[in-house]
C-alpha cells in the first residue's frame, strides 16, 4: 500500500515543473461513443500520454484556476505528484460547477487516489453550494466506469465544452 498525502493546493504548491515526475500514460482498449442519444462501447487501441509541453500547459491551467478563485487538490507520494483535480469557479446553468481536471498517475491507479480526489472536489462544490458537478470526461471505458461508480450520469453537453472535446462523454453528478 502506498502512502498518499492529499492537499488543498496553494500557489506555492504549483511551482513550474511540479508535475515533472507525473506519468499520465494510459493504454486504451475501448472507448465510449455517444451517438443519437445512446452510449455504446467501441474497440479502439492506443496509448494516451502527455509530453513535457502538455504537463506545462496543465500546470498553467491549475495556477489560473487558483488565481480565478477555483480549487485545486493534489495527491503526493513523497515529493512526487501522483494525482490532481480542479474545480473551475465559473457557474453554469442549473447551478453547475465544472471539474476540468481529475487525473491519477499510471503507477497510482487502482489505489483509491482518484476516488479521494473526486470526493474532495465534490466536497468543495457542495461547500460552494453547487447543485451539480459537470465533467467532460475522456471516452476511455475505464474512465467512464470510474465516473459511473462515483454516481455520475450522462448529461446534455455545455456547448463550449462540447466544441473543445466533441468525443468526450459529458457527465454530471447531482450534489
């Protein structure tokens, strides 16, 4: 069992390069496809990974989230980031807040890190009095299974998120 520490991130935690040891790598065997109101699985094999440039972009997004009044939580094993999640402070229709990031490093998957990060985001969304949490989720079937296990269900996409990620499965959790 790995010893994981979860923190509410501050700007001091999000210094440039803090994700340098993070491993996003994910082997995909099948994806969920949303077509004509139905979601079905489709075989598709590839590896999804992030390079250093993408990690820098994610770091910048997390700092921007904090600056704008959002929330970021980070999971550490020792000094290494093994997961993170964020809550955008922007309100959407139906008193909804968006969770733009929730990721667990490859070596830490299956150990409850994602569940704890998600629970921390849900707690923060409730603290802010949101009625719903919106997630534009990667279509990988394992990712979809994770969110379903957390109680998330398909929802009508917010147009701006659908435009950015038309292949994502758009979900929400009633809080």
